[in-house]
C-alpha cells in the first residue's frame, strides 16, 4: 500500500513510498501527490529517512535491489545494490552506495548491458509485516497534514463505498480506530466505523492510504453524506435496531406468517444491499429493467420510473432463510413491482 513519510517536524516528504509485508519500495517518480512523470523531489531524503528509522527500530535488512520495471527482468545478482555484508554499514554509507550503484545500473554496461531510466529501489526487511513497517516508518510523528478540501472528499462515489465495505470485512488494514459515537449499519445488521469505511474508499480518489487527519466525521460532513448517499444508514452507537411493522404494510399478508418470511422481506428492503445491486446492474446494462417481464420503467413511465424496480432474493428459498444468511449480488434479481409480488405469491 502507498504511504506518506513524515520528517521529524511532521512535514510530509514528497516521495512515493509503497509498503508491503517484508519490503518497502521507494519510487523514483510519481511523488506523494500523484505526479507520475516527475521525479520525486524527496526521493533521496525518503531513502535516508526509511533506513534511519528501520535502524532505530532494530529491523533487520534482508537486501536492497533495483526494482524498476526493466530491472525486474534481470537476474537477482544484477539487480542487487547492497550485498549481505554491507547491510550493517552506517546509514550515510548505505545511502551513498544505493545512489551510486543505482545510477550505474541505469547506464548500459557493455554490449549486453541493461538500460534503466529509473532508480526505484526495494528494501527488504526480514520478518516484518506491513503493519509493523508502517509503525517503524512514522514512529510517534505528529503530522501537520491539513484536511483535504471538501471538493476532493465529495469525489468518493457510491461504488467506492460498496467496495470499501467489502474490503473492510475482508480484513483490509487501515489507520482508523473504532468509532465512538456512530456506526454504519449494513443490511446484515453488522455495524462498521464510518471513518474507516470512508477512509478506505477515499484511497480511490487520492491514490494513497487515507489517514485520520485527512477528513473529519460527523453529521453533515462529506464522510457521512457519501456513505448515506450510497444507501447505508448511519446510526448512533446506542441506538437499538428494530424493524417497525410499517416497513411491511403493503406485504402485511406475507409478514403475518413465519419469521423467515419477515427476515426475507427485510433483506430485500435493506437499503445498502439493494442500492449496490441496482448500481452494479446499471453499470452492466446501462439502465434498470425487470428481469422477469423485460419492462424498462424509465422508458414507459418517465425519469422517475426506476423507482418501480425492486430487488428480490432469487436463490435462497424463504423457508431456508436464517438470521445469518450471507447474500451475494449474484443471488439478487431486479424485478418490477408487479413481478416482485407475483414471485412472492408463487413461493408462498
């Protein structure tokens, strides 16, 4: 994942740095602020800072290699910038050797030499996962990073929120703490921290991992508005979630039956899941239509006709619905209101 390196005064370095398990890559182009064709102004400074902080954290280097797109096709020994015996040298000497050898390998060596216009380097660290490396790179640094402008935050689109939620549930690492006052309520009843969800989504816009200082949460902020616009309600932590009978007034004859029918209807009306299905359906087909009768409401009923399309759980029988049933988008179908009711009558 991309990360930002801060100096001792909390100022961010303009260098593109990528962290993964057991390795840190410093790019020679791109910068921290997304300038793909410009050299990183703070490239050398970032290399020095990284090596200093790894040494201070007693991390064990496993090697340093040239890592550009061209160099990746070379034998490993040709890519190597420091051998094992040199890895314990003082940081100043390491930085000098990396610079000299990186520049030398960027020029042709004999008729079979390797051409390389960039000096992207990969620093291997034995036994250190990405989370530990991130902590070592910015240990206790108080950053002065200003909040991102609202126009940038509002570029987060509903599909980015959808994918951020899936990434969070899959265990995506992030730098946000659990929420204290509000939760994002998922259709399954799960609750997630709003800032973490928005922060993961924001990476699609800014091209690097978001940090807590990039934006604020709370009612009326772009963070909360973007999540709610995607169809996910945000509720106070202390609020108990219940489904009032009024949700099912037009289905009262069905909801008065077994509990599983009520669970089924609640899932179909879960705003986040239904909204996600409709968005993906429109991305695939260009418009909403009924998958049973073929009706395209926007053509026959005008610009608000899409409100007639509802989302139906197609693959899980009502009788087998349980409280912990997990639903995929492939399990759902878009139906017009009439066909939706007919289908429910057929499965009763």
